[in-house]
């Protein structure tokens, strides 16, 4: 969850100070700065641990995925797949990429909600079940993925991360034999933070060579990532790494720290995702839980992670639909602002004045709301499939749709 704190909370103040602070927005900016200061102060305190009893048995939660290792050249990727349930030859499959310091299981509750919403709506309507699939994985150096022992230099450049994803994507298609069983799935990419930047670069630069796979890709969803904010956040990354706890006495302590520091707001999701951020090491006294991902080793590659993201996103081929989902702010940079005015992508912003319900890991904090938005996005943009029961009237504008969703969830516009 590391880059979540950096991009969304710790360094947001830097961007706010660089923006024009007109009188119409003065109160809002001051409120944001106060929230950021509070979070930043908490993250830099020495954390003394939780007083709660060690209840690590709570973390034995089924994630609902079929797990399988994919052997690549330098490392073994741990993958997670929830197969689609459909008789259609054009099922929807979401393929997701997590951000730095996270793991594939950050998407667990989102995947469950996508299935649950689809199933409930179709059962209620009497339609045949057409349940989407969901595939994700732990990127190199994260979660349960493992480097080959002979690998000495660990490359985290965005170019290498793009090659990793394409290799995994090719293997996923090969294992499921979509092209030979005459099944042409509608693929929608979902990228959170760094994962979104990787997917954007792949699509912008047309890096996927397999034509069958390229033809299946229908859309891209970015979760809470704006280039300008992300680049500014990198200035504080080293300080954040230096001040966070190096280890925890238990998984319960690790979860509590994420909740207390505002990195995560949904304990249910944390019970699934947090254990895969840590490795257990036995010591003379008692075991300790240490971070799986060595973020310091990625430092040489930070500057290249987000450069060109916004312009790349809005200039991806128009045949691929695009949606940007943001939490608590809609500070679009130059390219995103221009792209939004030109209708290049759909923008969904979840606002929360108290900033206590959700944050950068919006798909973990409010998976139900994010799932509804994604399913509507699919319904609007997958023209190879019939409209689902979640469809809206053709005359409904994007603004009207968002207003309806906000009214349903009690979110103020």
C-alpha cells in the first residue's frame, strides 16, 4: 500500500500549493491541507504498536481466486483468476495491475463485487447468467512472486514492467485457449496507480503484438492516478520509506498501522490484502513481519514510472474506451483537463468531505461503488455485447449518470 500514501495523502499538499488558490476554492484547499498535515504527522511518528491481542487467525480469509504461478525469464509471477461464468462466446474479463508496494489481492473485494452485482441483477431480471471473469497477479518483487535465485540485478524500469505484463497476458490467453475454442472475450484493463501507468504505456505504444489479443481489448480504467500528483509525490518517497515501521510483531499490528495511518479504510479488505505485503521471519524471541517489497531498490526507476502518463492516456487509440476514477479530488493536470474537455475519457470522482471513508486505495475502501461504475463503463463501451440490465437510457448524459449514482450512494455533488 506504500505508493498509495505517497501519491494520495502525504504529498498532496505540494500540488495544492502549486495550484491557483482562488477565493471560490480557498476553504476547500485549506481543508485538504489540514487533512494532509494530520496524515503526514501520523506517518512520521514512531509507531508503538497495537494494544490488541494477536488475532492473526482473522486473516485466514478465502480470496475466491484460482492461484497459479507463471514462470517467466527472471521470476515467477503469482497469478489469481476468477473465471467467467457465461455461455456467451464474448464474455467480459477484467485484467488488473496493482501499484508499487501492493499485491494482486488488493483487487479481491472489487472482483467479488463485480461478480455479486452482475449475478444479482441478472437473477432479478431473469436473464441468463453472464458473469465477468477477473485476472490479476503479483508483479515482480511483490506479494508471492519470486525472483530466480541467479538474478542479481532487479530491474524495475517501466519498460521492463510493461514486458512483464505482456508476457503474463500472452500466457493467460494461451492457457485458456481463447483463440482455439472460438471464444473472443471482451477485455477491460484496470490499473491502480503505477499499474495504471504501465497499462497506459502498453496501449499508447501499441506494445502488444498478438493481433487476437489486441482485438479483444475494449477499455482501460485508471484508479486514482494523475501524473502531476504522482511525480510530485516521488519527492517524498525516500522520507516515507525511512520513517515507516521496518517490521511488525504481528499481522494484526500491520493491519492496524495501515488503518491508523489512513492508507486503508476498509478492515475487511485489509484482512485479505495485508498478509501478502509481508514475509514472516523467525527470531530468537518471536517472529516478525517484514515488508516483502524492497522499495529502496526501485529508486533508480522512480522518475520514469509516471512521465508521460497523462498525455499517453488521452492519446490511446479511440477504439479503446477510457475511464479515470479519482478519490476526493479532481485536480486534473494540463493534458487530462484538455482530454476531459474533448471527451477523450470518462471521469468519475468520489468525494468524501470527512476523508475517512476512502482514499487512494479506493477499490479496497469502497469496492461496491467502484464496481458499479466499472460495470456501467463496460455497458456503455462494449458494443460487441447486448446491453445488460444495468444499462441506462441512451439519452442519459455522463453528468446525469454520475448524479444518479451519487444520489444513490448519498454522495454530494
